[in-house]
C-alpha cells in the first residue's frame, strides 16, 4: 500500500502543457593540453625509471658545465634526498635555496616536489628565486619523470632491467619533448647502438629521439669527486674519466643548442697539466 505522499512524487504520463526554459550553456575555455605545454625557461630533465643510473651525477655535472659557460642555472631537485646538494658541495647547514658560483655563471639549488615543481616550470616561473637562463631538473626514479612536455629529456640506462623500465617511461613522454638516450657503464659501442635502436622502436615516441653514441664509463675518480662535492670538471682529463667528460660535453652541447640556438657552446677551459698518462694504469681513473 502506498503512502499518501508517494502520490506527489509519481510523474504523470500525459504530455506537459508547457516546458521549462533551459539555461543556456556557456562554454568554459579548456586548459592548454599538458602534452602541448612548454616550460617558462629552456629546461633539461634527467630522468629514468630506475635508481643507480647516475641521474644526479649527470644533472649536477651538466648544471656545472652550463654555469662554466656563463649561464645562470636553476637546479631544481624534485627528489627528497640530499644527494644533489651534497654533490655540488652544499652542506646541510647551507640555506634551503643555495647559490654557488661556477666560472662566470652560477647555480641556484632549489628543492620542490610534485605540483610545486610543475607550477614553477610551467605557470609561475622561477622569478622569486632570481633571474635564470635555464633550468636543470633532477628527478627521483619514477615514471612521471618522463612526462614533462616541451623539455630536453636525458634518459640514462645501465642495462636490460633499466631499459625495460625506461621504455615504459618513454611511452608516456609527450611528443614535444626531445629525448636523448644515455648508456652508463663501459659496454661495446656496437651493443649500445643496437640497444638504443630497440628502445627507440619500443618507445613509440613520436618526437625527436637520439642517443649519445659513446657509453659513459663509471669511474672511481668521478664517483669519489661527486661524493666529496668536488666538480668533475676539475678532474684530470685522462683515461675513462676523459671519456666520461667528453660524453658530458656532448650532452652540454645539445642542451646549449636549446638555450642559445644562435651560438655554440663556449669551449671548456684547460684543466692544466695533469702529468704523464700511463696506459693500462691510468685508464681506470
């Protein structure tokens, strides 16, 4: 048995004598699609969906090289670890926003994560921290590190496991991001050339994708310098350390072309007399 008030809620089947007026629909402009966005400043991101592939080594050393070339660089650390600061010689006692000189340029280190980092890159810009020519971003080993649009993405790998994760990351990389694959560890050049082609095909990236042709060897000298907060650009340029620095120099050249497209990367100053190089003994340095 129905209750009395239910009768008032039951719609009639007869045609209405008149219809209510519909509210006009007003369109709201859509936000710019994230895959078409570009950062406020030329930006280099070092990211790989795996730890231990020397991401921070590459990002810190690249920021230094650009600073030595006369640029004022914002080094944006999106990881909560202190590795990036320590490797630039910045201690825990230094300010959260730390600034160091490298040559005629400078590096300002800022730690921001998630939406705060994206806001700085694409919306508000970095002006509250100073005036900069470029931004270098160091990321944790997460998939979203490869999702930033309109950047130069340096994507290091050190083997099959890292490459499998890297492929999954690059499948989400926007087409307007330029990718450069980097092989960490001394492996035959032909092997890396083959692997880079496999990564390229499997990633299905629709934008520019290239690779650093010579693998970057891990060296004890580079590792020790970074752990002590010493610039790798002050190391003696010999053996595998020279090979590593040559690779970094090539990456810096790619970055410079995006930042200063009408000029070439200023040459690196001489490191001074590093003494005699003994083959076989110094090659591991």
